[in-house]
């Protein structure tokens, strides 16, 4: 009985993780010969489409699309503008293709 309970629980956890994969975007690209690697994760926000952004070597920050369809960033987004533009571009492409 315990094994059945644990296996059922494992299946539920696995399905939850699988469903959430569409809310993740891994990225890796080069900016001026320097590799940039990280991921974006869509987070719950009642007002905007919002993503947490994690970039190797930087503090995490958020980006979101406001009501005028303009991408905005949190105050603590301390990445170079070219990196930020590329991340937003990757998110925009993913949105258009239905991946994000």
C-alpha cells in the first residue's frame, strides 16, 4: 500500500513538473565574445506577464510586459543593456512561437 501511494505521488509530481516546462526558457548566447547563460521562468502576477530572470554571474531580476505591450525591468536588473535586449528578444520569439 505504501509503495502504491509513493508511486502515485511520484507520478503527480512528475506531471506537475512537465506542465511547468512551458513556463521556462533556457538561453545561452555570446555577447562581444563572452558567453551568457541562464533561464527565465514565468511567475504568477495578476497584472502583467512577468518572468524571473536568472543569468549566471548576475543577481536575479524580473521583466514584464505592461498594459501598453512594452517590456519593463525591475530596478535591480544590473546587466548590460545588450544582454537585457537579447533576453527580451528571446522571450518575444518564444511568445510568438507559443513556447513561453
